[in-house]
C-alpha cells in the first residue's frame, strides 16, 4: 500500500520563536530550486546542453486566483515567487501577507510566523499589518507559547478590526490555559453579549461559566446560565444546558431553580438523553413535582414502555385525557399487548369518531391489527378509512400503507395498481409522483412495456424537473425494448436531458445519445472578467438589476454588511468554519434578493469561501429558474460546480487512479466543500469519512499517529476520500454508480442491489436501491459528474 509522504513539522523552541520577532534576516521562505550538489557546477554540463529556462514569475493577481480556488500549496509558491522577484516592489507587502496566511492554512506555522514578522513589527498599521499580527498570534498558539499569543492578540485587538471578538476569544483561551481565569471569564462574557452568531455566543457563555465555576463563583455562573438559555433555541441543546445548570443550582442551594430547569428539560426535549436524567432526578425528589404525563412522554421517547405505561396510568387516574389514552395504547402495543391496545383504541375511536383524536385512533387501530399479524384485515381497514374520510389529510397515508402491506404479501401487481389509485386520487400528495413512477416500473420489469410507457407518459403531464426527466428517460428505455414505437427514444432522451440538465437521467440520456461531455476550462483557471460581465447581463435580464447596482460600495453591496465583513476577514485569517458561521445569516436573509446573492457569491469566491459561493450561486440559479427557462452563464455554473483544492485533488486522483471530476462531484455532494463539515452521525471533512472507516484507511495507507480530527484537513480528507472511492470502484467492477452506492450505503448493500459484484444495468441498479438516501446520493453525484465533465477539460 502507498504510504503518506509526510512533511515533518518544525516546531521551534519557545526561545527560538521569540527570537524570530527580533531577527532581521531570512525574511522570505525559499521555494527556489536548491543549489547543485557539491562538486558540480553549470560548467560541468556538456556544451550542447541548453541552459535551463527561466521560470515565468506569476503576477499577484494570478496568485490571488489560486488563493480564491483554495489551492493553498500552489498559492504559497506563487506568492513566494512574487515576493522573491521584487522584494521591495508594490506587490511585496501583500504577497508576503498572503504567503504567511497560506502557510498557516497549510499548518506550517513556524514558516508563517517567520514570513509575517516584518509586517507585524513594522509600520504602517494598516490592514496588512493587522492580518500579519493575527498570523503571528496563531503561530504562537500552535507552538503552545500562550503568553506570547496573549500579548500579540492584545496588540491585534487594539487595532479594532472587524474580527476583534474572535481574537478576544482566542486570547481568552490562552489566558485560561495560563491560569488567568478572571481575565478569561471577563473576555468570554464580553463576546457572549456581542453581535456574533448565536453559536459563537453560546460557546462563549459555556466557557465563561466554566471559568466562573473554577473561580468559585457559582452565583455568577447561574446568572450566565440564565442568559445562555435566553439565547438558546434548539430543544436538545436547551435540555443539555438546563440539566447542567440544575446541577450547579442544586449544589449551591438553589433547589427550586434546579427543579424548574429539570422540569423544563423533560418537557421541552423528551427525546434528549438529558431529559431521561431529569426525570430520574425529579422522581427521586419527594418535592420534584413532575407531571406524570411529562415523565410518560420522556419514557416513551426512550422506548421505556413499562415505565411509560405506569406514568400514563397515574396521569389518567387524575383525569381523562384522550391524547394520553391514545399514547398509553400505543405503549401497550409496543410491548406486544395487542388485544389490550386494540380495545383501548376502539373505545377511544367510538367515543368521538369524528374528532381528530378519534380518527387518529381509528388509523392506529388498523395499524395495530396489521402489526398483530392480520395483514388482510389491515389492508381493508386502511381502504375503508380513505373511503370514509377522503378529505382527511391522513387518507393519502392510509393508501400508501396499503401499498407497503401488499408488497410485504408479495402482491407486486396489486401494489402497483394501488399506487395508481393513490396518485389519481391524491396527485399533490408529497410522495405521489414517486409512487406514480414506481407503478410504471412494475410493468416495465414485468416486460409490459406499453403499459409502463403509458403510465410514465401520464406522469410527464404533471411533473417537471427531475421527475419529468425520469419519466421521459424510462419511456425511452421502454421504447427500445420493442413494445412501443422505436422512433421515440431520441426525442424522449432529449426531453429527459432538457427537463433537468444536471440530473442522473440527463447524464444517462447523453450517454445513450452518444454525446460525450467535453468542457474546455482547465482546472484552476480563474473566472475571467468577461465571464463575470456575462453573468451580470444574465442577472439583469430577469431580475431587474443594473450594472450600476452591482458596483462595489453601493447601497446593496454585501461588503457593507457587518456579518459579511467579519466573514471575509475570518476567511483571510484561515478561520473557515467561523467565516461560514458568520455568512449563514446573510445567505438566509438574501434568499429572495438576486443582486445581493450574486455579489455575495462573487465576494465569497474571491476569498476562497467555496461553500458560501456555491450555496449563494445555487440559490441564484433557482430564482432564475422560477422566472425563465435557460441555462446559467459560465461564471455561475462554475460557482455551482467549483474546483477548489486543485493541487490536492489532482494529486490524489492521479495516485488512486480516479477521475478528478468524479472526485469533485463526490466532494460537492458530501460537504459542499466545507472542510469543517460534520454530519449528525459523525462523518467529517470534505469527503465525509466516518471515523471508523478513516482508521481503517489510515492503517491501509500506513499512516502512523492518525487521529480523526485530521479529517478536517483538506489534504487528509481528500486523500482518504480518493482512496475509498478507488477501492469501491474496484469492488464494483469499475462501475461508478456501484462505487457511489458502496461509498454511501456500504459495500454489502451495493452488492445486494447489483445482485453480485458487477452492475450490469446502471439504470435498474440506481432505481432498485432501497435506501432513499443512497438512491438519491448515487443519482445526484452521477449527475454532478456529468455537469463537471461539461465544464472542465477531460481528466481535469
């Protein structure tokens, strides 16, 4: 197995780091070729050997374009070349600053500090000076030189930059490490009451609370808990905070306040682990006064059925409540006590059959009948409900459950016919169009191609976008099977391609039509001024904006917004996660404002914030699509399908023998190019590799000392993603759809869907994936790959 070529990280001793700020020599980082080995010289070459060509020095603008593409390694080399070519020229100071920042983003903090030092220690105290100070402070942090970091952050904060609160947070962390708890607490509290995004403020509150408790100031900590709860909105997070706060309050004599927080935690977030802890504490407290219905719902959320039933019994003894009776009946069902559950539900339904609770109890009764084993009776019951209450919003779901039960009984045709009945009665139901397609798929797989084609043709009359593309594509497949007019496929494939040009079906239609995508843009090429102008003309054509309204400094300029100013400054400082956090609010606020979205996309792109630029451009294209048909211009398409981290992606694609454009398509779907992305199940980084999978990959690649937080480093995440994708391509016999299914849904499942280790029909394979997430994933990434191939040069 190949091994990672690991560059040793130089960590100077503290004394050496301090000396760096005082030394005047070695101002630049040398990226030039090393001298010839001892004993050789240019004169040793033969007379026929041509002199080496002088490499062209890139311009500062070219280096900035590399930075915008998040290609830090290439950008560092370019900035170093600009600096070396003219150390005293007008481009030298910005080149030095950008070089220092790029080295920091690469984790080469010792070199970053050495490079930033002349700017940090000299006048004028302009933006470049301030940013150099931030680099120096972060370098001291990385070296564990906390006192020096604190001092430099203090100098930086005195300049009053837009990201001063973030510097204060980092300074406070250094102070806390040094034992300066009071100073740290005061700093955290100042940030907590600032106008930073709520997630940053909440984190500051938590750190301030920890510092106050360590200082022995529980009263102040409890005040801060109250302020944090005023800020917090998400119930699971609030429950965690309230249980922690209750512990502090109880330990310091505020027992009534502790009980109040525990009761609130149980009521607001019954499914949170902390809610179960809150119930346990309150039930053990004679004065806990926890409503039994609240305890019952917490136990229900955690599937603690006997405890839930006991608490419901206590609640119902105090007074009749139909909702609680229903919940108790469902808890009985969960324990397998079907007869008791059916009796309760029947009584509840009979008491008030026309009420919402009564109708829901009827459906619950039917479902319980099915779970008890009487599937035929359940099918009849669901149909009776839909007939009796056709306008009830639960009627479509009743018919959808009939489909599930028919399939479980092995009645595939009955399920298909029921789907048709369902979609014709409820054509606007959430899953109606997919049910319509699946009805046709049954007849297709039964070789009844004419019936399948007629069903899909009916679907095309009501569908648009991806569903319309899907219906047209499969009509073409049906036509080629000889059951309908064979002259149709080309028109149908073209219709599929036009309905959703970036979809799986458009990609497959192009392949069947013999159209090979062949983009002309090289990876890493900057978006040219002419492309930006074309985008602005396109924007004006449907949004009513004018070129003047898009000019920098105007009233609508996003750069006037404080959150945008901070976000871009954070991006410059390499704090990408914090930058994205700042820019989420403007992204949401400007969802219906095409001009601001366009300008935000462009600004974010120019500062290397690919995630924000992609999301803004994607929303912009959606707004355009709502008003007129057409394809977005090249600049917008390239923002939607960007190619950041070019050097890393190209190297890893080459090393692991995968198409770099396929790798880009995968990274786009996995993380939208947010290197700090973390999924709810714990997948991390650009390629969203799970920790356990990452440990296995590290072992296969022979990487020693790996820890999962390294997945947040682009070079590690891209490498692991490329390796894992390559392995799945091999495991699936070279099939990209098969490999994508294995990447997302597991190799064993991919083999199950393929009926072996080879995907013989990529279309049927994709449709037969029975994990909705994986089915959507395969289709999206395959479509993205085609889009990338239509923009960029083959093979990258």
